C-alpha cells in the first residue's frame, strides 16, 4: 500500500515519538515567545539549517551506496550486498513511508519538513510576519499576493 507523501513518516512513527516531537515544538515556541524577537530570529535561523528526515535518509542512503560500491570494487564483490540492502530500505521508504533506519532517526528527534515548518510558521506568527494579511485589500488579487508574501518571509 502506498502512503501519502506528506503524512507517511508520522503515520509510521509511534504515537509516543510523535507526541514527544510535538511537545518539543510547543516548548521551543513557548520559550521563544517568552524571550522575545531576538530569540525568535535565532530559532528561525536554526530551523533554516535543520535537516528533515528525508534529507537525512537520502544522505545515509547515498553514503552507504558509495561505501558499498568502493568496498565491492576494492575489497570483495560480496560487499555489493551492502548497497543492495540500502536500496531495498530506500525503496521501502519511498513506497510505504517506513524503513528500519526511520525508527532510530525519529527516536533521535529527526523531524519531517512539515514538523519543522509548523514551528517556523508559529514563530513567524509570533513575530508578526502575517499581520499584513489582516489589512483590507481592495481586491482578491491583492489579498492573494499578500498571503503569498507572508508565507515566503
């Protein structure tokens, strides 16, 4: 069964891990709200550098394939099994949204792009980035333009 792209990692993560990640997001947003704009700006900068689960898995996969290929060519052909297993895991993740490394990475707190974005938009709302949306626009086109600009900030 193919999982929907946006929610597949959360669906294949234990409820306790998802809840821990959600609590961590709420705590970070609360702490930044209490500390003020400078803390919000610093946290947003950190979030821009954070790697999401897909990027971590892709990097892991590429590293295993490169290492396995080098070992196959330089040591013994039995090392070809190493990248083959990694490819199977990656295919399983693409198709189902789950693979064995996912369990470990999620427990370490590696988040999805949506989870990172949730924290970003909450912080941007606290900072006031979306206040321009509440101003009256003379046309639907202007409202749409303001909405798009607000989420790009």
